[in-house]
C-alpha cells in the first residue's frame, strides 16, 4: 500500500524515479540492489537495506574476533611455564578463594607481593607468586580478617577477638537497631569490614572498654555498697547508662519491664524514671508510693530523680509540690528579670519586688533597693509559711552564697 502511495506521489513514471535514486546512490539501484521507500509524515526519506546488512556483518566479525582473542589468551595461559613452588595469577586467586580485583587490592596495600616475572615462548611477561608467601597470607588472613569460608558463600570466618554486630548489641544489652544508630552517630567506631565481605565485626576489647565506661542494660541487681538497695539500669537516647535506686521490696514492680530515664528540663526538677507496663508509661516514683493515677504528686527529698527509695519520696498535692520548685528561668518567652525565686524588678519604682504565692494568692513582701535583700525577704516568708518544704534562695545563708559567688568570679577571671 505504501509503495502504491509512493508511486502515486512521485509520479506515473516510477522507473525514472528509481533511476534517479540509483544515480544519487552511486548506481547501486542500477546494479540490481534492493531500494526501499519508507513513509514518514511530511517527508519521503529513503532507507537502503544494504546498510543493515553491513552492520550485521561487522557485528559477526567482532564476535569472531573476540572468540579468537579468548582462545589465544587461553593458549597463552597453557603455554606459560610455571616453576615448582610458584603459581600465576589464576592459581593465586584459586588458592586465596578470591577474585582478581581482591588480589589486586591486596597487592596495592602491600599485603601480597609477586615473587618474580615469568615469560611465555612469545616473550610475553606475566606475574608469578610464591606458594609459601600465599600460604602465610592465608594464615594471617584467617587470624586477622573476615572472609568467606571455602564452599560456603553465606558462612564467614570471624577471627579471635572479634564479635558480630548482634553479639556486640548483647554486650550492651540493647537491640541491633540501637547499636546501628549509635554507630551512625559516631559513638561506636570499632567496627571493621573485610575487603569483599558483607559482614561487619567489632573488637571485643574496645567493646568492653565502652561497656565499662557507659554501662550496660541488664536486669535489676543488688547494690554491692548498700544492703537492701537495688539498682535498675535505665534506657535512654544516649549511650551513657543511668541507674535508678529502689528498695528490695519494690523490685517486683520493675522486673520484666523496660525502664527509661526522661530528662524534661535544664533544672532536672521534672526528670523522671518511666516504667513501661503493658504498653503504658508509668512514673516509677508514683508506682513505688502507690499513688499512680490519683492526681497526687511525688517528689524527691534530695532532688535526685534517680533515687526512688521510699525514704527519699514525698507525696504532695500539685500546689505543695510547686513550693519546692526552683527559680523560673523565663516567662512569656523572655528571661526573668531576677535570678532569685520570688523576686522581680519593678520598672515603675526602679526597685526589686519580693512576693510569695499561698493558696493561689500572691502576698507582697515589699520593695527593696537591693536584689539580695529582696531574696532574703522571700526566704524568711517561705520558712514561716512552708517550713521544711520551702525552696530557699540561700539554703546555707547569704554569707555562704557571697563567698561561693566570689570564688566563681575569681575562677572565671583566671580562665
């Protein structure tokens, strides 16, 4: 059909058109070669079938040439004279159970050196390796590096003094995913991977040093220094382990459950130990005192959130608990005007104002020209109203505070 369209478009005298094409192609059509017309929208390009045949001939010649070169290379290998006690490159790869690229890399690193040059009858040079040197390298590689066991592609040889990733995670008492995260964060840098091996191993002595430095996740254990006190290892985002203290009678509350440490503020007043019980997060100090979910608050006498012994815990209402809080560092997104609790600067009078909150009511304690005097006024009112529960600005007295402040300033100036 296309040929008919071509004949109709070109003209009735198709023989003249064919002769013109033959003249244009150098007379190929006139000598009986096949000439094809191919339709294209808007144009009438001509494609000569002899070009495709020429490409097929070139591909066949390249294929035959590659086969001849392969046969010549095999003949060269068979004609290589190898002396006793030496092997060529192919023999070295077979002994090491490694690829040519791995052998080349080991040579580049200086781990393997060829012993001498050999020559074929055609005077072509090739490398020879001493069998004794290769055997020594194999023993060294078995003792120091990871490699695939011969005949078992998925079985790796782990040298002495190294462990796999999951065994390293067990040493820390964490999951494999946590170990990989620590490694990505640069906390663990003792992992090595052998050339061509997918397995990564870790030095045992370095892992033991990190475990001794950072601690490990383990079940609760008895404190060796304090009878009747148990230590509970806590999980957290960082690698440094923390441990909570509980009484021996409260060990069943945490056995079989995962415990976490949650740091919730720069002053560490809201830090807490969390126990995961049946998928729910529970406060350890509230569990110990039996007030979990009751609306009451539990605080620590010594201010240490990790010390969850009953003697150190106090049950309070939320209002009473706020009495023991420290100075608020910011208000409305802006830093507070004073560094002392219950003290603020009054811009209208240019003095320091002292106040205290009791039963949700603010009691004014007067205005003072000195910030320290206003802080002392708050301390006196807090002692009178709150007693031992009060959080004082100067728990050791203002004189001790001034001496400590002077020493800190001297240290800063010296630095």
